[in-house]
C-alpha cells in the first residue's frame, strides 16, 4: 500500500485489487471460490456460481449470508453490539485466528474471533507479499468460511454463531476488511484438567463428541471430515463440548477404483474402507471416529470407569480403535453405557447390608471434617457422584477416614446425586436441604439435634 501524509498523520491508502501481485490475487480468488459450494445449497442460489469472483464478490456473499441469517434466526449481532464492550482478554490463538473474551453492554459474554496478526498464516503472507491489508483479507476468508460453515452446521455440539462485524472494505483513509466473528463464549478444552476430572465428566465429553460425529456424518453438507482433529479445536460451554474451529473440514467424497485407493493413514495404524460404486464408503466418518478414539477415548474413557461397566467401555474402545463399527453403532454403544450408568443396574451386586451400618438423620448437614479424595468434584473435600445412598455407603466404607456422608439433592448432568463424605471430626447441624448418613459405629450426635 502507498503511504500518504495527511492531517491525521500517516495512514494507508489501499491499492485496487488489480494492482496487487498476481499470485496474491489468485490466492484471494481461490479462497472466495472455496466458499461458493458452501453457499450453493439453497435453490434460490442456483446461479450464484456464474458471478465473477472479483473484489465486489464480498457484498454478494454477505448479502446471501445475511439472508440466510434471517431464515435461521441466528447471527443477529452486528457492529452495534460491540460498541462500548468491555474487558477484553485473550482466550486462545492459533495459526490463523485470535480469540478474545468480551463483555457486551447489557452483560452478555461473547467470544470474538479475529485475524491473528501474529499468527503463522498472516506471517507467511506478509513474508511473501508484504501487503498487510490484502494479507489480512486473505486470512479473513478462513474466518468467513468458518462463519458460513457455522451457519450450515448448527448443532448443540458446534459453537453458536451470534453475529459478525466487518469494517467497511477499503474506505478512504481507513484500513478495510477487519472482521470480528461473534460467538458464544466457551473455555478452551484442557486435557490435563479433564484427566483429573471424575469419570462421569470425561464420559460426557466423549458422548458429546460421538453425537457431534453422528451429526457430521449426515450433515446438510454431506458426510464431513474434520481434517485437523485435535482437542484444541474444541471448547466447553456450560459442561458441553463444542467444536469451534471449522475452517479445516472437508465434505468431499474420495473417488476410487479399488479398495486400495481407500486407505486411511494414521501414524500408528492404517485402515482400508471398501470402494463402493467408485466412492470410498464412509471414509470421512471413519477418519473422524479413529481420531476421536486416539485423541479422546483412549485418554478419557477407560481410566476409573465403574468396574461393572468396563465390559461396555472395552467394547467401545475395541470397536472404535479397530474401526469395526460405524458411527450409528458407536452412538448406540454410548447410549447403552449411559443408560446402564443412569439406571444403577450395574450396582446390583453391592452388598445390600452396607446401608444398614448408617443412621439416617433427615434435614441435617455437616461442616468441617472434610478430607480429600481422588477425582472429587470439590477441591476442598471429598464430593463424588452416586446413584443412591447405598452406593454412597459402599464408598464411605471403602475410605478409611469416612464416617458420614450427606446428600443435598444436587445432581450431576446424568442425574446422579452428589454426596459429600466427611470424617469423624465433622460437626452436624440442622440443614433443611440435606440428609446425613452417619456410621453407627462412630455416632455421637450432638444434643442440639
Ligand atoms: N468460542 C470460544 N470460546 C473460548 N475460546 C475459544 C473459542 N473459540 C476458540 N477458542 C480458543 O481459541 C483458540 C484458537 O481458535 P481457532 O482454533 O479457531 O484458531 P485457529 O487459528 O484455527 O487455530 P489452529 O492453529 O489450531 O487451527 C482455540 O484453540 C480455543 O482454545
């Protein structure tokens, strides 16, 4: 761009697109072209591909997107929503994008996705062309593609699109083409933290992932593969796993002449899927499933699974790790595991007599006497999820420090009860929200009760 000196100091005046290096023009055009098929799903967009893909193209695209928005009744927020927003803080960044946290006027918390000026994508383009504005525009196409995909692939396990704000392209004296995509806010997935979470929460992440893969296997775009499948492409929103990085996905079919053309290559394993009527059958779906196995299930599922459910967990590990079943069978296996876990049927073998070792004190709570236990829901004390008082009694009996436990009616996502376990130094007192079970051998009920 040409540097000019004016009353407001130095600013950039953008050159017309035709003056940019040819290689950069062709990359811009290629990025625009990538978005076209994603927009061509509605009948009213039949003739869209005939339009020239020059710099006026954006207006047409955003028109289409805005019209899509009114139909889908999402993406309602625009630049106005970002006026006077507060408390920007970086949530994450990658090769292409920077994600910041913003509190909008009215208190709504959102995530803004922007071009990462310090990212690898931007760096490469600048190194090659030294055209900051055009490079930003080139990188912003990945954000635009992601926006279109977020609209096409709406699902509870895909991050919600709230809107977008784009500064006027190439306005005189201003840097144009700055784009902020407004998303629901999540927290980046922390694998280390997840590994230290209760099995139930780790199972939920895997269950959410399976539901997402099921949707992607038959999405409005066809069967979609996540090409860059890593935990960092996901965030958690109120305990639900959501996919947030969609710029690197493919809905393409792989054509073949024989099964040998349909090989999935992974670092440790290769798989071949059948070639059916010239197309590799289920290739995208299987690629996603094996990635789910190697990045998620192996770490999250077997460790500390309820002993009586390990046969179901083993079955899932085996069928996904060997790609034996399809995604429908995998969803079924997960649902079966969930149903068993929720029903408590797996606990029938627990000794029935254990609960009789405890005295039930209704509307009594405890304070003090906290001790820490592995995979607790609370960092201070021992809080675990249980199916019933009977299971809690079994757990209490297995902890040497435990002499009582209380149930407050608080439940986990799957409906199990949260139980707080305490040692004999706990003080008991009236509490309308809690029932206390005290080991009869240690009972010393205070006179106030
Ligand atoms: N809605 C969100 N809420 C909170 N954090 C988010 C959100 N979306 C993304 N992030 C965080 O920002 C990071 C970067 O986002 P994203 O993955 O879209 O960028 P990218 O440049 O495509 O990354 P990569 O180099 O991994 O492909 C993510 O890894 C995630 O931790």
